[in-house]
């Protein structure tokens, strides 16, 4: 699993359970990752929680650590370190 660390530079919410997010140290140096779901209730709830966490991190200028696959951009875990 790979990790991407940095600020949420941009968050495009497509629905309550799908989003694109740019994470990195600067707007011109960010990786694009996605939040998606498989349609199950549990996965939809998880995706919704991820989007809410990313939005909170973005508005509070908090760095995140997003875990995703080595060959894909789907976020599977998100960490926001305490201040």
C-alpha cells in the first residue's frame, strides 16, 4: 500500500459517496486520489465518512495521510494527526 501525505489542496465532491481529492504540499505539487464505493451500505458509509474527514481537514488546514493501492488512486484509509 502507498501513502500520500500533505494538505487537501482541492476537493471535488461528486456525490455524498464519491469525490476526487488533490493532496500534497502545494497546489502545483499534489496527487489526485479518489473516494468511491461499491454500492454496499457499509462501503457507502465508509466513503461518506472519508469525504467528511477530507472536507474537515481542508477547511481546518490539517495535513492528512491517505493510504491507497500501489497501482490505483482509491483511498482505503485516512489519517489526520492531532495537533
